[in-house]
């Protein structure tokens, strides 16, 4: 109870709800050896599903796990799973790998014990016209030397979560998290863009934040449509004076910011264009 409609593919069968996956001796439940990805099924389409399935395999390798499914198999399973939901549902598609057993020195995972689950659950899309507020987080992104930031790993998210909780405690919807040098990296579970004088700017991937699949897609779509998009180092001060700010991520796609700190910003034409371009791509 408390969960939206959920279907899981585990060890060859489909199971509804939230069945237990691991025990107290499972490596992942103790030492965090789990990776996941997030894709979407909505309005009958699965945009960039292959890229999300590829990324969860790459994340598994980055954590020393052994990816056991081919991308094509995962895509087919995702489509089987999505077909179990009532027509019109919007679904979040979450493939996961984790380690059951200890490897060298107990703290490392045994790659031979890697398991897979594909979890899909009903998750409505943010309505068109939604917008959100942001503030600067006191927390920063780890570096490649301090965490496996090249993986979409569960063990990275407590840092994002504390940034989100801290922002919400001050009345904001989300937080801008800086990298170790103090430049803008990303939001707590999405990438971030700004617009100034008609030009789009977004932080250049420097190994501290996720180079999102939606981010890369939106950059390409905007450029193909003739917009100038610059990936570069950006300080928070530039966001404070931006004409527009918007986020990209698989969950909500493209959503504009309507307040940064105490300043109201009207959601603008470039964010609206990016969202329209994404929808056109998704349905093409
Ligand atoms: N950054 C973080 C920390 C995220 O969790 C996500 C969501 N996966 C993103 C960025 C956006 O990435 P994507 O577009 O690949 O979903």
C-alpha cells in the first residue's frame, strides 16, 4: 500500500507491487552496490529508451558489477512491462542492477553475484504549464576522485537528497548544486540551463555531474532548430540575472523555473520551444 501501480520483472517473471529483493546479507543493502536508470513511457512513446538501457549497463560496470542483460532485451522487457498498465498511464521505467554477495575484502561487490530487476511504476507527467523555484545549495557535488560520479548509482543520491531537503526547508522546490570549484553543476535530479539575450547556456560536463540523456537530446534539438547553445563554465551569479532558466531530466522532461532566490522569472519562449521540440521528437 502507498505505492502507485507497479510491475517488476525479476528472475524471469513479472511480479506486481513491491516484493522484497534482498536480505540483510545482500551486499547492496549493506554497502550500496546498486545502480539504476530512469526512462519514461508516456503518450505511447519511449523516448531514448535504448540510451537509458545502455547507461544502466555502463553504470553497472563503473561500480564493478556485471551487466547481465543486453540493451535490446531490456528495451523489449520495458515494452512488455508498459503494456501491463491501463491505457493512457504515464510510467517510470527503472532498470536496476545490484550485488548480492561480498567480493574482495567484503567491502567490494562480487560481480558474479550481480542481479537485475526492471521496475515500472505509474507516475503522472508534470502538467504543461508547471514551473518551480530554485535556490543555491550549501552542498556541493563530489569529484571523480571522491565518488563514482560516472555511474547513476544509488550511493550518490544522499548528497542530492540533503540538498533537496535543505532547499525545501527554506521554501524552495529545488536546489542549484555547485561543483567543487564553485561553478554551477546541476539541480538535485535534473540538469539546468539558462537563457541570456536569446542564447542558451548550460554547464559543460566536467565529471562532477550527470551529463543527462535529456540534456544531450535538448541541446541537439535546440541547435538543429537554429538556437545557439553554449556549454561552458557558469557561475551562480549568471543564473541570478538570466532571462530564463529551465531544467531537463527524464522524469519531467523540460520545465521552466519561475523564481530564483527572491527574484520572480517569467517562464519564457526558449524553455517553451525546448519543451515543444522534445515532444515533437518523442512523437516522431
Ligand atoms: N542529474 C541527476 C543527478 C539526475 O538524477 C538526473 C535524472 N536521471 C539528471 C541529472 C537528468 O538526467 P537524464 O536526462 O538522463 O534523466
